[in-house]
C-alpha cells in the first residue's frame, strides 16, 4: 500500500506566516495517532505560491492559506478514509 504524502512548504514566507507552527501541530497529530509509519511527511523549499501561503500539499492536492487553526481539519478531511479521530 502506498503511503500518503504530506509536504509542508518551508520557504521563508510560508514558514513565517504559519508553517513554523503547523509543522509542530502536524508532527504532534501524526504522533498521537501513531501514523508516522503510514505517512510520508516532509518539508520542501519554496513551492512558488508565496502569495497564497502557508502552503501544504497532501497527496498532490495543494492547500493554500493553511493556518494553525485549520491545519488539523484539513488533515482529517484529506485523509478521512484512513484516519479516524
């Protein structure tokens, strides 16, 4: 079974606009659910979407304006068939 992929833009604009916090939130969420082995989670340098950041990509789908207040909801919705809680 192929792993789900989460890519977090770590370019300076996205990082300073919220992905610094999102990084910690995503790591904690994956750890709480013991999903680290099932999901390929990594950072990436600038995605080129600086005006729409913070940017997160889940399984090829680009999510823009990802704020700490909505990052977990986006993860749950994007991974809903494999994740509960």
